[in-house]
C-alpha cells in the first residue's frame, strides 16, 4: 500500500527535467554529461567577444563552468529560462559547430576553426536548430557547419551502390568471438537460445545469423558471414575476408555498453579520418582493442588519423553513408531506437578502402531493457530482419 501511495505521488509530479552533471572541454570537444534526454538543441554564434551559444530545451542546469582547452577559452552552463539551459563557449579564434551528438547520457559538440567570413556568416544567421538525430554529417573535408538546410552545407550525395555479378554480396561480420567475449552484460540470463549468457559475441552472432537467414529466404542478395560459430578472428582478417570475397558491402555487428545504465538504442558508424565526437572516439578505441583481450595486435594497422583518404576511399565512404541512412530508417521502424544514430569513427574494421562498410551497435547490453531485447529470440530476429531489409533496400536502389 505504501508503494502504491508513492506511485500515485510520483504520477502526480510532472516529469523531471534533464540535469547536467558534468561539463568539460577537451580540445575541440565540449561534453555535457546528462541524466536524461534533450528536447531540442539550438545554436547561435556571437562576435565581440567571440562565442558559441547553445540552448538545450528540456534541461535544467545548475550553474557550472569548465576550463578551456586548445582554441576554446572556457565553457559555462546555467539556466536560461524555466525550460531551457544555455551553454556558452568562449572562443580564442573564430570557430563554428561541426557536429552535435545527443544521447541519454551526454551532449557532445565538436567545434571547428572557421575563417573570418564563415564566422561572420554564422553570426548573421542567428539562432537556429541543430540536427542531432539520423542526419548524416559529411563534414570531414568541408569543415562546414551541421545546420540543416544550410546553403553552404555540402553533404556529398550518396554514391550508387556497387555490385559484383547479378546478385550483390554482403559480408556480415559478427564482432568478437572465441577468447574475445566483447562487452559482458550485467543483465545476463536472457531467454534467447542462441545469444544468451550476456556476452556480446553470442548476441551479435545470433543477430547476424538472423539477418543472414532473412537474406537467404528473400534471395535478392548473396550473404557470407566472417564467422558462423564462436571463433576468434583478428580485425584485419575480417576486412581481408570482405576483400577476398569481393564483397559489395561489409556490415559489422556489435552491441554497446556505457557507464550510464540509462543509455540505450542503436548507433551506426561509418569511417572517417577522425572520430566525429568524443563518444565515437572512445568506442572506436574499445572495439579496436578487441575488448581488451591480450594477444590482439592492432599495432600493425596504421592509426586511422594518419590515413590519407584517396578518391577510391572517398567514393566508398559515400556508399557507406548511403547505406547507413537506409539502415537508420529500417532500425527505427523495427526497434524504435532513441538518441543519436550516426557517427563517424575510425574503427579498424571499416578500413577496407575498396569495400563500403558500416559498423552497427545494435543496442546497449548495459541497459536492462536493451539487454532483455538483445538476449531474446524475438529481439534478435527483429533486429536481424531490420538489418537484412536495409541491405535489400540499399541494393534495390
Ligand atoms: Zn563490439
């Protein structure tokens, strides 16, 4: 009864606004740690003194400031009105917003230096909404801002999918395997017959198998798996398999984890020279390390930041971006993911210069709801089918 009274009391209270629990500046990245979602993000560039102002609605922020780093002098956040928090970033040099990512646990902004004319244009535009979901930001060569509908926003049109032979070939790559368990869920013991145990390696194998079964049933696309059992494969070998098979697309399947158990939802990553936000950079470091298992040598592979992306790879990246957009739509219908969907990051497995590749993090094993879905036969089939249908839609274009 007391529990019921408490429930009634809670029900009568309006939903609590998201709070900001930390703010930091690290080079061009500004990260506000959050305990919930952000409704909308709007940004405004101001001159004399130069600063970037970012308004977050649905956020209730106590005053907090962070020391600067690099070209950023300092950052501070505080209440703007009853329903909005205002983040002010003081700039040493003219900079604009290059990328914004929001999930349930953080807002991450990446700023990029701008010339005087570009900064003046940003100031003249005034306050405007910042896209943070399901929008692909191809900013790695233009340095342009991310604002939707920008005249100067040059996102290359996705290149046409390529195919070898009558039916295209997709290589599905379940992450980890064997001695490399990947992420281990604290919510193990799901009912799934194939992906149980809380190990990422089992969950992603079950999802990849479900996707392969759906593709084979429909018969439009040929499919190969880098592993169809609990074997360990080096990252470089996964890429080599896709190349050897002359794959038209490589889809690496993973499951995520985060320190904040409320973080959930799927994310799709394609290659870039540098990770587009701090979260993607951290994740790439973890996946590239093969889950921290000793004996995995990634030193042979050059740091992705050192790789000059040639014309072939740029073309390949555009195909990958096109597929990532299709996948985002398909996953949204099947799973109802939340939060930021797309990042660019330097995952080693995406580095097959001549094979378009995406890496999908299917959900968070550190979140109880996602973990239950990812470890259920039904959830694995649903996610697998969504991936399969995105692949079919991609090649049907
Ligand atoms: Zn993984």
